[in-house]
């Protein structure tokens, strides 16, 4: 409560009351090892002493407070502390000290801007890498789809060639069977014709050659006209 009260006194332009509250609160903060409150109290004590004109004493404590800000806080808090101390030094009439802190603040601002720029660039690179990785994954997925389709087409082509080969083999087998069947039918036909010819040239009762057989023999020998 006293730390917050000292901060309010600083902003109201009551450095004596602020310093009195700080002197009461500081031993309690150190007893409980409350480093955050201790840093804030020392910071306000430095501002109060600068406002009271105790510049030399305040500048000694200022170096200690800035070291605490450097060790335990980020650059934004340090920049804010440098700005407050610089303004206080300027009001106390220490122009050289104020300018020195101004240069330190500017250097810290450059560091902050560079850090923010690096963070932004890192974020952009990470985002680009993420998007690039996403695109690569999408391209790999499409490539896999194309390869899968190509493999399917190759498998289909192999199946078609297998079916075509099987069909050719089957047709070849059928052609061989049909050829053999036709040869067998021709042989049977020839035998039947021979049997019919034999039956037509023999007498069914005696088995002897009949007139037709005789005429065929005579025709073959050129004697059919004589026979007539």
C-alpha cells in the first residue's frame, strides 16, 4: 500500500511525502524479499530525491536502480525507466545527465526496434515456412494421387494384356481344336463317301460288282462306248 502511495505522491508532485512512504515501506519489502516492490520503491525514491534537488545522491541510486531494471525486466520497462529519470534530471537542472540518459534511451529504442524487426521477420519466415510446408504437403499429396492413378492405370493395362493374352491363347486352342475337328470330319466324310461308293457298286445280296461298277471300270479304261 505504501509503495502504491509513494507512486501516487510522485505523480502529484509531493516528493517529500513519497520519500517518507518509501522509507517506511522499503524495510518491509526487503524483509519479505519482495524484489519487485523493492525495485519500484528505489525507483520512486530516486525520482523523489531528484525532485527535492538531491541530484548527486539520486544519481548514485539511479545507477543501482537501472542495474536492477537491466537484470530483472525487459527492454520496454528499462526504456520507460530511462525516460522518467531523464525527464526528472532535466527538471532538476542536470542537462548533461538528461542528455546522457536520452542517448541511452535512443540506443535501447534501436535495440527494441531491431529486436521487434527480427521477431517480425522470424514470424514471417515461420509463417512462410509453414505455408511452404503446407504447399509441399499438398503437392506431395497430389503427386501421390497421380502416382497412385498411374499405378492403377499400369495395373489395369497389365490386366488387359493378361486378358488379351489369355483370349489369344484360348482362340489358339479353339483354332487347333476346330482344325482337328475339321480334319476328323473330313476323314469321316471321305470314309463315308468310300462306303457309299462301295455300296453303290456292289450288289447288296451277292456282294459282287454290279453294272454301275462295271461301267465305272470301263469308263476308266475308255471302253464305255464299246460297252454301249
